[in-house]
């Protein structure tokens, strides 16, 4: 891939839903004001550094299909070229944010000290690019899962030296996140789990993970980090039993370890699928506890049972995701990170740009349709009426916690001719289709 090929494409413009130019937005109009806020501020799109600039399309059965050396052989120069390409890509797409793991932005040195020195150099370089292109870091994270030392965990490793190295990497990445102005710091526990309980002290591992998150939280706050710490749930893959299985599990863990005030949830659509949930369910679960922080926008292949990280195309999914986000008050420190990759055979610069256009248009259309659902009002009105019995009589006493079990017993004996109203799911789905396709 070459940066010159990006520049030949030029800036992507909004040209409306009827136009057929492949290098144009059909639904994403960044400056358009919707519900009192610009579309770009509702959506806060972010480029994923790892899929976009690092991953080369290799899989367990095949070698890399895309060259991400960007014409450089020296390791440090190669990572500078990656950064140059990434910021130019954000520039032509009008994406304001990016996200990275520590290992994405700098080469590995001969030891941890040299690795950190190279990382510091690249943080400086990326900071210069941020200023040049007027871009922002959405969140940073430490990759504590790829290196073989993390094969049985990082914060949950049975080896205290591994735990210490994981902590050092998190410290270094928190420092970089603060320096680059990031408003989030993510923990994805790719190896924080177990394969078999025959060799696992599960209680100790969970306690050590809680202590690890507190150490990171305390350090970040001491250094002046005012953003969100985020947990990104996933049920399995690579570990068979991951401790952050889903949003509810992660919230329960954070509540137990008294971390609710500092942490929120970063929810990935494809991870929700793997947990047996819809993306909308995970978003609603987080929003109920005011824990919705940020999202990773992608989707899986319904015929494949793993994390395939497609760029989003499902407008039903993006609509209901944006509906939940709007109802929760919108993003504050978070945004929409495209944790997505082109298919292995889609390995040109043009393919990459078109993939981002696809993802951005999918969520822009989802935003438009979510607003239409809210303004139409029929779905919200139906839900309100459905629970109306809790607004008066015995229901109101239940809501206000003004009733005893004995009172409910006596009241139940007086009930006759009970009728449970229809949930009218098909009717509501027909309203959704009407709004989406009219």
C-alpha cells in the first residue's frame, strides 16, 4: 500500500443517497445538524490502528495477502510510514479519531527497555501528526495477549513476573494516552480467562485482575487522566472461558471491586454475537447502569462462529445501536471505533477506503433511522402504555416500595378476570420496517 494512492483518491465528499460514485458518502454528511448536534459529533468515528495499518490479511491457513510495510524496511521507519498512511487515510475520510494498542504503533526492541524507548519515539511522532492533521486519540490500550509470555493470561497469569510486565505495559500506554489527549483507556482481556479448571485458581485470578484494574485506575488518576477506563467484554476466543464474558458479567465484576465510578463498557458488536446476545441487548444492559462508554462497530458472518470483524453493513443493527446510544444521551468520552477489517481478498488501497465509506454510511443511515424512530414515537409510546399498571394502584405501590409481601398476598386473592395484554411484537416490527424503508 502507498500513501500516494490515497492522495489520488482525494477527500471523500457527501453526495447524497442517489449518487453512484464509489468514492463518496451516500448517507454520512458530517456537518449536517441532527437533534441539535452535527452528525460527526453524534457518531465520533475512529480508525482502528491494528486492522487498518498492521494486519496483513494472514489467517491460520494462509500467508499475508496485503503488504503493510508501506515501502520501508527499517522497523522504526516502517512504523512512521504506517502512521503517515493512517493519518492521511483519516484526512481523506474526514475521520477525527483513532484507537491503538501499544504494539500497533512501534516496533519491538531487543528487550522491554528498548521497546519502551521506541514506543516513546513513536508517541512523539504521532503527536506531531495529530497536530498537523488536527486529529484526536479516542482511546489507547495495551496488547497483553499476543506475546507468548501472555499465553495463560496477563493480569490473571499464575506467574508474578508476567503480571509485572503487563502492569509496566499498561503504565506506559496510559502515559501515552494522556500525552496524546485520549479520553479513554481500554482493557480487553484476550487471555484473561482459563482453558481448564484442573490447573486454575479462579478466585485468585479474579482477585488479581481486580487489583490490577485498581492499580491502573489509581495511577491514571494520579497522572491527571480524566477520561473513562473501559472494559471490552468477550465470551471466548482466544481463551475458552474469558472472565469478561459479556456486559452484565463485566458490570458485576466492576461493582464487586468498587470500580463503577471510573470504568464504563466498550461494547463490540461481534463480541455480543459470540456471547449469544444482540448488540442492542448489550448496549441496553450497559445504559441501564449508566455504563455505556464506547463501541466497536463491526459485525460477524452468521455462518461462521468466530470473530470475523466485518465492516458493518446491517442497517437494522446500526439503527437499533444508534437508537440505544441516542436514548442513553449519546457519547461523552467514547465514540464509534471501526474494529473491522477488509476481507482477505480485498487488499488494495481502494478496497480499504471503500470499506470505511461502507461502515460510515451504515452508521450514518442508522443514525438517521434511529432519529426517525424516536420522532415517530410509536415504539416508545407502546412500551410506556404496556407498563402503565405500575403507575397507579398496587403497581405504583410496588414501584415506590410501599408494599409488603403479605399485602401482595392479600391483593392477589382479590384478583379475578386477569388478562395479560398482547406484546404485539409483529406490529412493532412492521413499524420498524415502515420507518426503515419508506
